[in-house]
C-alpha cells in the first residue's frame, strides 16, 4: 500500500558524516559543539534576530539541525512543537537527498527524543500506490537513529508500532472504494489482525440478516456489494481488565449520501468515511503487536452508501437489532444507523467501556474544525478524563460536548421510536444522543469528521488520511490499569 516505512534504531554513538539533530534549551552553551566562529555568529543571528527555533547548518557532507526548545504553557504544547520541528527537519532532509538522520542526546529527556522522532517518522508518510513514477517521488529519508543510553528497546518498539499503526490507518483511509469495498476492508483488517496473534471473524450478509441488524441492512440496500461486520479481538492471558474494552468504528467505505445526495464537491473525499474503522483496526493490531496486557475488541460494520436499486429512502421505517424503530428522514445520516447495530452487539460482551469512532457529522467539523475531536460521554467520566489527558499527550485533543437528556427530544419521531436526524441545531450532539440510545455501559463517542482527512497538508499529519484516534487510544491503553 502506501510508502510508510522508515526504520528507527537505537545507537550508542554518532556516525561520521551523517546528518545530526541536536535538541537544545535556550540556555545551552554552543562551545562544546566545536562550531566555528562564523557558525556561532550565524546561529546567534538566526535565534536572536530572526527568532528561529530551528537552525540548519550546511557542513557540505552532511547537515546539522539545531532545535531550540522554548518554554511553553504546558509540557504537551512543548512536545507538539517538537513534533512540528521534526516535520520541518524531515521535509528539509527529503528536499536535500538525506537518507539517514541521527538524533543526538544532549542531556535531553526521553519524551523529547521520542516525540521529535515521532514527528519525523509520521511526516515521512506518503501514499504513492497509484503513482506511475512512485520510485522517483518517494522520500529519500529511510533511517532514523537515536543516540541515547537512556532509551529502552521497549520505548523504541512502542514508537515504531504506534507510528506503523497510524500510517496503516492512513493507508486504509486513502484507498478509494473501487480498490477497497466493504469485503476488501474486512479481508485486509482480518488478515492484519491474525498475522500479529489477534482473532478475527467476519460476519457475511446472511449472518447480519440473522442478527436482524436493520441499520446496516438498510444502508447497504443501495449497494451491489454486500455488507460485512468484522470482529477483531486481542485477549492476552495476562489481561489486566476482567471486562473488555470494546472499540466501534464506522466503516462506510464510500458515502454518496444516498437519496439525500451530497453536493458533488462534498463527495470527492468520501472514501474517508471509514476512518473510524481504520483507527480501531489499527489499535487492535498495535495492541497485539506490542503484547499489551489488555483485552480489547473492535467491531466494524462496513458498507457503502449509494442510491441504486432498492436503496432506502427518506420516510422509510427500519427496525434496528435491538427492536428500536427508526424513521429515516435523511439517508446521509447513515453512519449512526450502522453504528447503532454495532453498539447493540457490544452488549453481549458486558464491556467495561465502549469507545466509538466515526466521521459522523458536518456539525462537529463546523464547530471546531480539524484541530480537535468532538467527544461525548455517558457514565464514563473517569475514563473520559484519562482520554482527555492522552489527547493532550499526543495532540489529538478532545472537546467535550454535553449529552444532556433534553437533546433526545429532538430525535423523537411521531410515527416511530426515533428519527435519524434532529434538526439544524446541535447536530453533533443529537447524533451522539441517537447512539447513546443503543448503549447500556460506560460509553464515549468521538466524532472525527474534520480531522480524519485533510485536503491540505498540516505538518506531520500530512495530506489525506491522518489516522487520528490511533495514537490517542494507544496512549490511553498504555496507562493501564485504568480506574473503573
């Protein structure tokens, strides 16, 4: 799939004639670095007059990158600045044919070393699957060496796997529907899970019909391809949690809006409507690869949403897996319908927590843009607070919207139990309230509609699929044991 590989190694000494990165504080002396007088003057001018936090020296045979960290309001902001510095360094390295970078430990703390490296690695991602000149366009940077005795091999491995998981999620998101339909998605994520020791089961149309998953069946009626419902599970013998954490990911591999047809320009990026499915699948793969001592399950309902044949239409009444009747008023509000069946299915596991990831509403995108995730919780206050902390750690920040009961009034139907849209006000919240109806456990919903896919490159988050949610959940899982 995409060109996502850059090797990361830990080393004890610098190699000669290879480009070097130093992370320095404002008060660091430059005397120990054996810079020439002219170089010191250049560095001082760049720092003091031009206020640059990244200074680059050309040694002709190699480059020296000096990253000057400034005080920030929080540690999390300082680390995010390092990720962005890593992206800038990576761009410069690729533009100048550099294939190896070294990060030198100048009495640098471990989080700073790892975070700068993370920015370089994630920034190096490319999706060149369908470029005929992909070899020519491929990035030069192939290897990153971190020179530090403080780092453990486990920390390096965690960085590798987390980055690979994020980039695999990006690969899945960037694939168009003619290359990745619901069945293709199920096959790819199942194989990937099994390859690292996790379990995978794919329910076909017959099994979906037997379970009476009315939401998934209705959305799929306009497609020539059958739906799938994939169950991924990582359950190690040493799992700390007695009850599993269940991850639910929206897997709409393409969304035309159905008979509530989207405007043409809005359809151009709708291959990304399965970003939630990509994120939760990548988390399971990473957890299994890292052998995390946590029992997790991912549920991925998948279909495309089109308008041919016997497609569902506004005015239809559908019966969900739990027996709830829903009046369809907008066929473009399809994600909540397939997710509702998955949330009902999750009840069979008696989970300690369910996390739902979906590119669900334009309302969330309009509210906060691509700089964060709209999130809502029901009976999961402690878990939400920990996830909010993880969001700050990895800069996938959460903005909490309320789940007040008053909002449920907007989704009551006059002729069915619920309707699938709640009007023009508070669209992201009423979508969350719709999902909450099908839960009976601690529940957190993440609406990733805007940050899941970027039409303009944004530092290390890149262009296209971002893989948002993967690093967030892995940071959260890595803090086990969690408070129940």
